[in-house]
C-alpha cells in the first residue's frame, strides 16, 4: 500500500527533522531535501561530511520530528546501499 505523502509533507518533515537535529546533534548532522519514492517511502540523504549512521544515532528524535509532519512515518532505517 502506498503512503499518502505529498511534496508538502516531505518538505515539512525535512524542516521538522532538521530543527530537531539542531537541538541534539552536532552541526554537520543534517538532512538534505526529502524525496518520495514510487512505493511511497520518504527518503533523504545527509549533508556532506555526515554519515547515515550519525543520523540513525538520533533515530528517536528524527522519528518524533518526522511524525509531526505525517503520523504514517513510523520508522527510520539506513539504506542498504
């Protein structure tokens, strides 16, 4: 089933996540623009110099912030690639 995520929700999630990260993570640990896949998944990349593992380290904060944009966002995982 596809998630009901549109570009406005993706932009809102990005803003909420970066605000949350600014409170708990080092300055370089931020996200880039969120994208929506064909399957309805929301994905993002980290800023240059930050590893995805750094973002996942703050999973609770990222998930809480992203869910403010859309309650259907229920998990944060690192991409396999």
